[in-house]
C-alpha cells in the first residue's frame, strides 16, 4: 500500500544553518504531497504542498520539490531560525476517493538553537 | 484559511468514566472528518474516518465500542472515549477536508486527555 518514510529526528541545528528533512514515498497513483508543521503546544498547520511531479511548494522560506523519479519530497530551508523549532510531518494524499485520507510520516522534531 | 475547532482543549477524568470530544468545522461543511491520536514520540495514528449521516470507518486495531464516533451534522463530529483507562491518555486531533478548497485538510488544535 501507499506509505511515507521520513527521516528520524530529533534534528538539532544552530540558527542560520541549512535544513534538510528527507521524505520518500510509495504510491500506486499520482498523489499530492504535503509538509505539515506542529509548533509547540499548537495544532497541525499546512506548511506547503505539491500536487504533481516537478511542482515546488514553498512557504516561509521552506521549499520542497515533488520528484517522481526518486519518489521524494525533501523539505529544505536555507537559513533556519529559532522560531522554526517544531515537529514536521510529511504526508501523502493518494486521491483514492473523496474522503482524502492522508498517509503520514512519523514526524521529525527540529530544535534550532540561538 | 478554514477553521476547525475542538472542545475541550484539555480534560482530566477518572478511570472508568466516559469523555466526549467535539470537533467542529466553523466556516465550511465537512461530510468527512478524521480522528487521530498523537503519541508522546509525536507520531500520528489515524483512528477513524467520521462520515456524516453514516457509520464511522475504523482503522485496524481501533476498538469501535471504546471510541464512539458520531457525525450528526455537516459541521460536527464527536469522539467519545468510553470507560476510559490511563492508557487512553493521549492527545486527540481531528481534521476535516474542505471540498471548497480542493479538499485541503484543516486540523483542530487537539484535545489533551488525561485519565487518572
């Protein structure tokens, strides 16, 4: 079945460091891909998304490109800030029916130190 | 963006009692809502899909008699944890896809349940 594999955390970086969080997927069709973020004590928020191959999602300095050839959707940011400390989830929508059940990675905790 | 609310945001109950958690879509109608449980190591577990006007669909391993789901209207789904035990203590999150926004999912802020 469809699945998402996300790099394990925790990831600890210094402010202004480069961030990459790897995400790969398996899917039988043409899924949409998402990155969600959960800040401490808050609910999940959509960070960015891509709906087809070669699309690049971007938001708040974060980027991820939908790579069908490598079945990947890695999250990157050139210069992280302390405020980026959060848990990041990669997710997939297989477009199977209309109920839009997402397939989730396990989440990667990011801590950015000043 | 769309807003999904949850109530209560936190609850403490005694072992053996039941607790009801509400999930509301505030500015859109949702024929489907999802209930998740989030474990301390942050992973999300989909518990069930709540379907307006029909029975919920439970994921494998989730006891439907313990976690009762009712989706009585297009804006409200409830999760009732029956005869709660300490191992049910967790963070429960709901989400709803908004058909008017390409089925983008919106999440409630979560409910922290502690069973003593």
